[in-house]
C-alpha cells in the first residue's frame, strides 16, 4: 500500500501524520481513507517524543452521522456523552484561554487569507461575532434592555462582548462547571457581574421560561447536541416574540438529490472527529433549515462560511506546536490531547468538503403578526 506522511512544522516541534500500518493481516478500510491515524511529535533534532495512534471508531457505535431526530436525550448514551463533554471542557478550557483567550470559536477571515498572526486570529474571532450579528440583521439593540441567552457559552466570551455592545443582559449555560465558574469570575473582574451570569445547564432542557430572550445565541455548541430537533425547539421556545435566533455550527455537507446518506469514507472521517471532540450525530445545514421551518419562523437564512474559517485550524495546530502549547497540552490531560490530535481531521474534512461551517438564523414572529 502507498503511504503518505504529512508534516506540519513550527520552529519548536513538528507533527507528523501518517497512516497506521494495518497491512494485509489486519485490513482496515479507515486507514486507507484517512491519512491521519498515526501521529508523531518530533523535535527539530528529529527525535520522536510522542506517538499516538487514533482508534478507528466502530461503525456500530452509538453516534450515527446523519441526524435522524431519534430523541435520545434521556438515554444513557446521552448521559455518557454529556459527562464526556463536561469533562472535556473542564479539562481543556484553561489551556485554550491561556493561548487563545476567552472565545472558543473559529475566527472569520477574508477568503484566502495567509500569514495571519495570533492577534489577527483574536480579531477574527470577534469578527465572527460581528459577521453573525450582521447576517442576522442585528446591528443595534433597540430601545429596551435586550435579553440574551448564550447557549453553550464556554467561558462567556460572546456574552460579555454582547453585553458590552448592546448594553444587554446575558445568561449563559454550559455543561462544564469549570467554564461556568470561570465565566462568572471574568464577568466579575470586568465589572459585568450585574449584566451577565453563567450556570451549568443543559441546552436541551433550558432553565428559562418561554419567550424570555430577544437574542438566542448558539456559537459552536449545536454540534454537541444529540437531538437537533429538541435543541432547535428549545431555542425557539426561549426566544421572545420578535426575537432573533443565531446558530453558528459545524455541519456535514448537504446531501445531493437521491443521496440518502454520506459516503462511507465521509462517515468514517466524521466518526473519528466525534470520538475526539465528544460529538454525536452530525446533520446538514439543510436539516437545520428544515427544523426551523417546522416552527413557523420568519426570515430563515443560512450560509456556508467554510471558506471564511479556513486559516483557523492550521493556526490552532501551530499554536499547539509551540513549546508553551505543547507543555500545556501534556499537562491538560488525555481528553485534551486526543482532541488536539484530531485537529488535522477537521482540516481534512473542510478540504474535502465533508464539513461545512454554517450559520443559520431566523426570527420568531412578533406578537402582532403571529396572533
Ligand atoms: C466550542 S465551545 C463554544 C463556546 C462558546 N460558545 C464560545 O464561542 O466561546 C462549546 C460549548 O458548548 C457547550 N455545550 C455542549 N453541549 C451542551 C449542552 N447540551 N448544554 C449546554 N451547553 C453545552 C460546552 O459546554 C461548551 O461550553
């Protein structure tokens, strides 16, 4: 079998990505599909200091790739996934914050941007928020104090930004107790504790009354939701009449006419990413649009921003290959290391068009037009 090794280098370390040699004794179709099964970290002296073999996920595992709306939010599979998500972010959030700051999402770049510095990436993460608001038609907050819910809030970067921008009141929810605590700490430190607050809660059973929020914000949390239908219906439930819903999320490509599922190699690639990042079934952008359409919402729009996020993952990998990044990664723990080692799979997924970075927005009809 022909094998190709891909190497990503920084002055301190390089990352060598090569196929696991399963050979004729142990044929594994996945190894011939993804070139990134075996991962080695190498010093400039060509000494290998870390070797990691990604396990191929069994295709009979619980995460199916195309979301079929089976409600499994109460199942033990969901409980297990929930625990994994919480632990993953408990473990990795301070590392992320130390290197990247308080936004745990992609940056938005001009297509074909090259030579981007770390401070440009931080600017691009803010731009992501601004572009999302612009896409949803939200350039100003209106006269009354706006109420915002940040669904899957991380350490609260979006909430604090939105609170400052719109003088809004924000409530954030996350599965990670460490994130909720850090988000509240940062709010306090920035004099925003009277405006923003964070708690541990499940996006699929939000602790809020119906119709509370003028802006329902989900920045890169939807991909963790095992039941997209329930997720969307919760977003719609807590939105106020006239309120906006903004979902920015990872999707798989839309299926072609006549296609019933992704191709097997695409499914296998996504399964490996699911395993590393604690993700359940993926769905397409078209699927989100359909779910929103089932709720009689207005102004439903979507866009593919994959080209605008292209510089992001190479930059994250580069930052992990600095000495600070690498030692922090080793200290963070196995879940974080496994996530980091799956990052090249995201690049592969985007390059091959399997993964799409999507925005989907809509508005809940105001009372006058809905009654
Ligand atoms: C990639 S981070 C994004 C964080 C934040 N939105 C940002 O842009 O900085 C994903 C977030 O989704 C949260 N999350 C995942 N599943 C969730 C669920 N069912 N309920 C609440 N939060 C969830 C995680 O705890 C984490 O905070």
